C-alpha cells in the first residue's frame, strides 16, 4: 500500500455487494436526472419546431408602421430576422372568370419569406419578384391553375359592405402552390408575392427577434418607446417566447420553473438520503479500522478524505451508466408511446424524437458530484472524529443515542415492536432521513392520483354531458347537400339541425337576475348580462328536449343555470335569472342584429327606452343543454329554427348538424362512419368535430402523462426502498451485541426476525402518517393552482391514501426481508464477544 487512499479501492472490491447496491441506487438517481433532462429538452425542441411552423420564427411584431420605422428596425443591431410584410393594394382581388371567389394577396420581403414564415410548398418555389405569386394548393384544382400561368387579378374594395370594383388590374405569374394554414370553403384563397420595395405612402407589418436572451420583452418595449409608437401596435409570439422562458404571463414562467425545481429537488433529496445512508453503513462498519489508522498516525483529515474518495469513486462509476440508462429508458418509453403522443397533438404532424444532449450529460455529472459531496460530508466528518482510545477500549459506537418510551407501540406490537421502535428512534437524523425518503414517493403518489381521479370524474361528466357524438358545420347553400350525404353514411343515427349566435351582452331587465347569481359573481352591471347564446333548433332537436309540439313564435326554452362546485365538493348549479315557465321577458330588437356596430351598447339602451323590443314567452326552463358538452356557464335562449331565422334575419346564417352514432360501442363501425363524415367535410370545405374521437384523444393524452409520472414515482420509490434496506442493515450492524444478548436471555430467532420486520413496518407507518398529512396540504394547494384552468372541486378522495399506505407498507416489508440474511448468519457467542 503506497498511501492511505489505496484503502478506498481495496475496501470497495472487498465489499463488492454493497458497492454494487449503492452504485445501483446512484444510477437510478442519475438516470432520473438525465432522463428528465433528455425528455424535457427533446419535448422543448419538438414544441419549438411546432411553434415556428404554426406561427413563424419571430418573437415580436408591429403592425401599421411606415417606411421610417421599417428602415430603423432593419438596421437595429439589437434585432435579428427582421421581416417585413404588407397587403398588396387593398389586399383583396378577384379573377374575372371566378366572380364568387376572393383572393387575399400579401407581400413579404426575403427575410419574411425565407426565415420568418414557414411556407410549406406542395409544388414550385417561393416568389423572387413582385410579379410572382404563390397561392393555396386548393386553388390549383378549383381555379384550374398551373405553374407559370399568368393571371390577371382585379383589385376590389368595400363601401358599407358593398363590393366596389376598382378597374385596377395586376398580372401575376404563378410560381408555386402552398399548403393551406387555414381550411378554406372554396370562396377565398390566400396568395403571397415578393416585397421588393418599401414605399413612403404605404403601411407595413414587421416581425423580428431580439438578440438579448434575458430581457427580450424589455428590449422590444424600449424600441417601441424610442420610436414613439402606441403600445397597441406591438404584438408578441407567446408560443415561441414561452419556450424561451420569456412569456408575458408571469404565472406560466413561475409554474414551469417551479415544476423543474420540484422534480430536480426531489431527485437530489432522494439521492442525498440514499448515499448518506449507504456511506453511514460503510463508516459504521469500519470504525475499528479508522481507529487503528488514527492510532498509527493518520490525521482526521486523511480519514475524512478516505470517505470522500470512496463516495467520489462510486459517483464516477455511476455517471456513464446513469446517463445511458436515462436516455435508453426515455427513448424506449417514447418509442412505445409514439402513436399515442402523435394523437395527443391532434394534427398527427411531427414526431417527438428523443435526442442526446451533451449539456444534459454535463448537468447530470455536476448534480451527481455535488449531491455526493453533500451526502458524504456528514459521514466523512464523523469518521475523522473517531477516537483511537475508544476503539482500543472496544467502544465503536460514537452515536448520540436518544431513548423513547414507546408505551403505545408496546401495547400494539408487543416487546418486539417496543425494541424495534427504540432502535429506529435512537438516531434521530437517520430516522428522519429514512422517513422523508419514503414519504417523498408517497406524497407524489397521493397528490397525483387524487388529481388524476378528479380528472377522470371530470372527463366522465363531460363525456356524458352531451347526447350527440359529432357535429359538422354547414352554410345555407350546402346544408341540404351535407345532410343528404350524412343520410347515406352507415353508422350515423339521429341528426339534429341547429344554428347559434353568441351575444356579448343582452339588455335584459336587471330585476330578472337572481340575487344568488349577482352575489356569487359580483355582478355590478345595471344594464346588461354578459356572454349570452341565442340558438335555433329544428323539431327533432326540440323533441329530444321534451317539446313534442314544436315552439310557437317567440316561445323559448331557457338554459338558466351556471354549474359550479359547492364547498362540500358536490357539483351544483345556481339560477342566472328568476324567470320561470310561463313568464315573459323583453329583449331589444337590435340585440340580435346590431352587435357589429361600434355604438352597440348605445343602440341597445335606445331600443329599451323606445320599447323597440321582442317579447318572448318561456316555454321551459332547464339547467343543462343536452346538446352541449361540458359544464354550463352561459345564459342561453333556445327558439324554434324558423323563429330564429326571422329574429336574426340580418345575420349570415351558419348551420350546425349534430348527430349520434348508431352504435357507439361498435368501434369499427364508428371509426368508418367518422372517416366518411370527415371526407364529406373536406369535400364541402367545412369543419367536422368528432366529440367521440376528441374524448379518446384526451384519454390517450392522460395515459401518456400517467406513464411518465407513475414511472417517475416508481423510480423514486426504488430509491426509498434502497434507503430502508440500508437503514435496517445499519441497525443490525450496530446492534450485533444487542441482538446476541437478547438471544442469550431467551428471545427466539422468530422474535428477532419479527423485531427486524417491525422496524421496517414502523418506518412505513411513520412515513405514511407524515406523507398523508403533507399530501393533504399539497393536494389542496394543487387544486387551487389548477382551478385557474379547470373546473375542479376541493373534494379529497380517500382511495389514494389507502392505496398509497398499503403499497408503502408492502414495500417496507419486502425491503426488511433482505437484511434478515445478516441476522440469520449471526453467531450468538461471537456477537456477545463483539467479534467482527
């Protein structure tokens, strides 16, 4: 042996089982850190690409600016990717042969075309001159266009809603076709040309990225103020900014950072507990050796370095395996869930690819080494303080021991439980470390499972809240054709034709509003009720609602409740108005037709004064619209379809055809019917919403989340299991003489075994109590947080606690069985003599 440090490797080789056990625990911890890192950065890059593809590669934009501002921002050294765009002429054009089709043409400079916006061409190339144009790919078929076609476009304007022909024509050469960003119904298309000149008499939009990675929003605002521009001219790409940690919503940044800190904090804490216990065992086993080293001249510092060196060697051995295990684990999980992850994002575009990031390797190594040093500091300090005199005298236990009465434990578990309780409480630090280690995974399990159960209850209610399974939009011109096409689809059952209009405010007599609604929502308006929906239902829809003889003119059904959870966690509703069946109420005529006017509120008040109103009679009052999914939040007026057309005569009427699948349990038939309906929607350039498919997608999303979250909990639990094994092993090691004494005075092997098992069980009981108390508080906090985004109650389910406690006890019992091998191999004579 050349130096004291050589003892480290010799000890690790000699005690290879414990070394491997500790390395496995550290690998689990490092695999968690690296796995979370690889998954997080891969998901960030995936969402980053989606954000750029969806909105463009820019952070801020300004609209309606002049040539001066464009010139200044283009030459600003603080900005990058400065792209300029504008409407060509009025922005609206028509082709002579297709009078019913409108073309919206905009121009973009080279930066906007190539760097800012993502133009996905199906054919051709991007424009390079102001006379070249790319257009939506659907236009190729509908307008009969081809690459290199030269087309004359006439500019049009509108005056009081009336189309005005300008007699100004511009010729463009078609150089490419672009995949549509928005579904067109065939009555309009988008075209893009090249912006080659910035003119003084024209307004432009400009988009840019700020080079400063820390203060992007402040930099953008300073540019705005320096140019003396109105704040309303600026807008931001929040999807991209949030991925760069610069979203304008402070709460989002705080939540994201909080989750990151929480996850890494749990992993570090679990690792500290694990390594601390493992090294403590190593130190306790070698107190005699440390005493001998001290007696032959080793300094306290040298002895402490041995422990630090041992910990560092274990860490360095674990880092490559931990990183590789983390990557393989995440990659395999994502690969297995690939189809579900793709469905989660709805469009089916893009695949989440798990990438290998050098920064994560470095981060994992740094966190691992720092964590190991923190863990080893206490045991190293303890080993350095060992007294050679005490070791020579045979006193190897330098721990400060506290004694607890444990009368209740003795009554419940007997003498074995009483001794086990005293054993685990003698060292408070080790007891707390082990309990917290077990409590972490239990707290996570209870909290997430409670939220998951609430989510399941929420989704079940939402899924059952609507009697229909799908809906397709139609307009006056094609509604009959769409309905006829639906009749031919096998698997489609009843159909319901409806129409709807949203009204921002309804000039209803405020005396009709219920006092409970006013108090609950601090209703202060004296003139209007907000967020009202007007609906027109055909006879089949009304029959489904119990109206068999249709509604007479100006007879209505009211959805007159707002759904919410009460203080006891039960779903309830409050009445919005005092209206009952048979009551009448008046609504200003302009409430249904005038909301496009700027002075809408004044017109409503004037109608009320002049009593230019429509009087409605309440035929029926309901709490929940059976055709709508989810909770009811808005006051809704439902009238017969013909009456709706009459009342809203000046509005552009859109129809909504809702339907049921004939056999929702026949998945094959339902999927085929859904596919055919989607083809009908594509044919008529309209949208189709499959509520049944949406529900499946929601379930798929939560299945993926559950896999990752519960996988994380299992990994943390495994670290806790290793801690229990280490703790009980250490207790057996330190109490060999005590076990020998108990055996010689009459305690049987069975009783000694029971005592060791009870040590594990007591760890499980105490961690369950602490974990249960902390979980209750954490669940309530979590409910407060998610309440901003979801409708949830404050009800706490008992099932997660029972399941969590049971799993916790099973885990600690299994963990206790492993150290029992040490007890079985003990010789009573040797333990009494304290022969190691």
